[in-house]
C-alpha cells in the first residue's frame, strides 16, 4: 500500500482525549490518516519574524506529523489575507466582504512555494499526496516544479462558487489552471463540481474527455464529488464516555420543564448566526405561549480574530443576543444563552443529546459536520429534531431534516415551532433515516472513495488514451 501524505494549512492532531475544537476538517483528516501510518504536513500555528523552513516532526498515534512555522507577513498576507479575506468570503458568496489586494496574492503564492520546498524532501517515490482546502490550491503546481511526479489529489472542503461569481476574482484563471496540476480534484457535492466544470468549459475552452474527466490548459484532470462524513465509530465511543454523560445530565437538569434548542458553530459570518438569532426572536414574538418553554443555547467560539469582518460580526451578535435577552427575560428566567467558548467534542456530544432541536443554519457551507454529530448523539428512543439550512452541503444527504432557507428568520421560526411540536413517532422515523446516512457515509467511506479514485487515475488515463 502506498504511504499517504496529507497536507492542510491547519494541523491539529487528535489528543485522543476528545478536547479538539469546533472545525471538522482536522478531525476528519486525523481519521482519514488512521490505517495509513502516513504523514501529515502543514502549518504549526506559530509565527516567527522570518521564515526558517525548519520542520518540527512528531509521531502521534502512528502518524508522523510535520509542521513548519509561518513568517509574520505570511500570516497577514496568506492566512488572514488571501485565504480569509479573499477566497473564503468569495467562495461563501460574500462578494461584499471580498478584498482584493496584490500583497495578499503574493503572500499566498509565497507560502505555497515555501510549503512545497519544505515538503519536497519528505516525499518518497510511491507516496500519494492529498492536499486539502482553499489555502493550498497552487501547491501541486509548486511541487511539480520541484520534480514531484507522484499522484497528487486535492479536496476542497468549502463550496465552489457559481461560475459568474468566480469570474469576479482577479486572477481566477491562473487559480483554476493550478488545479490542473493535480491528478484528481474532489468537491463536497455534485453542485460544486458542476459549477467548476461549467467554469472550465466556458472560460478555459475545456471539454469533457471521459466520465469525470476534463481537458483544459493542455492537461487532463479527474474530478469527482465526495461528501465528507463524521468519524462515526470514534463518536460512538465518545458518546459512552463519563464526560459526555455528565454534560448530558447537567444540561437536562438545567432545562427541566423546558425544551433546549442548540447551535454550535465557529463564530463566522458564513454560519448565518444573525439570521438564526432573529429566527429565535421571531419564534418568541409569534408564540408567547412558548416563551417560558424554550431555551436556546448558541455556542460560538471566536475564529480568525485578526480579520475585521469577524470582529464586526462578533460585535453585531453581542448586541443582538443582549437585545433578545433584554426584551424577553424575566427575573427568574432568560430565553437565550450565547457562549463564546470552545467545548470538547465529548461535552458537545452530551449537550446535543440533551437538546430537543439541533439548529444548523449556515448561509453557505461546504458540508457541515455539526449536523451529522447532532444526529449521531441522539437517543434512538426519543431523538431530537434537526433543523438544517438547505445551503449546507449536508442538506443533499440529510433530506429528513427540516430544511430551511437560512436567510429567512420567519422560516427558521416556523421550523423551530414544527420541531418543538413534532410527535415522537415522526421524530424517530426522521432520525433513523438520518442516522443510517451518517453511519454509512462516514469519514472512512469518504477517504476510501477519494483515495481509490486517486490511485486509479493513471489507469483511467491509459484507458482513455487506448
Ligand atoms: O473547513 C474549512 C476550514 O477553513 C478549515 O480549512 C479549517 O481548518 C477550519 O475551517 C477552521 O478554520 P481556521 O483553520 O481558519 O481556524
């Protein structure tokens, strides 16, 4: 079996203690590497005044973890800049927040070059290299320049935007051209894959030369959609932990005679938190009888705090949560708990289990693993209801959730009302179908499908040529 090298901007290998943060990518990659005794390469999370290129190597749970520090200017221009002020907002349909700055683009190219130079000596001839997410689109191109001929795959964890929107990005063409240095590019959903193909065909004179195979820029590229799943077996174990049970009991005791609605998201404008808060407020306005019956808990650990748009959304959410509580609280109760703190995954599992509704309403999301974990945490005999945005990639698989337009506080309020009133037999019926999907299409199935396709790309090319 070839060794698997996984590359991602953020590398946080699991501690095995369940204390990892919100953000599904790192958990998924750790699970993906299991059984491969592979290598995981990326940023250490630290910065130094100048780039040193020095590798820190550790062996964790059978996986070699190799990290490198970024230079302070890289952090500003590549991470905060091009990745999180340009690509992230644009790919999440926030053209209004998208900043175009030449220095950001230069920083992005520079870091991809530096990553390639640092990673190059670690690559052996039979390795398969799997690169993740929007931070690292040009990495294969830089590795090819250094003579790497190995199979290299790329997986985009976030949405690929519609063709017309993508063309608003200065330098959109070279970015797509860089993707043609991979053997396989994977998307979360068929819709994102289609948007990419549309771009290649209409903007780069591309053509289909076989099933899931595109030709453009004088090269041939395989594409596919691979919906990422959660680590179902690990989560199952965590559900049985004492810590999860303690948290479940604590939350159950805190909400006796009341129904708990829970949301858990990184504090990001793409997560639809303002609209969600307004949806909860609308529920309270329209249903005075529910006011003492429900409690909403929103956990939102701060994220990317160096980026202004994140500071601004935080300030708006502070004001909105204060307003809702000020408006509806009484001396002996308050309807809303808004917590800017990170919780361990096992604690979150306990909180999900104690809640009647999981409210997951991103305005755009590549996949969203919180909704899958919410489902996995439910008591099969008395499960809660998932209210899910139709614009999360997961909505394609999770059709038995109550699907809503996350831009509409009215729709959110209606779905909450329906969820809170849903009888047990319907809750069980919906939950069974969701749980079956979450278990079947888990992270191992995702990894295996992608890696098998990456391994098979050479044969497919041969077959096309003959
Ligand atoms: O899932 C998208 C993603 O950007 C991942 O690449 C990343 O690890 C996660 O969200 C959290 O974001 P950040 O690494 O910027 O804290």
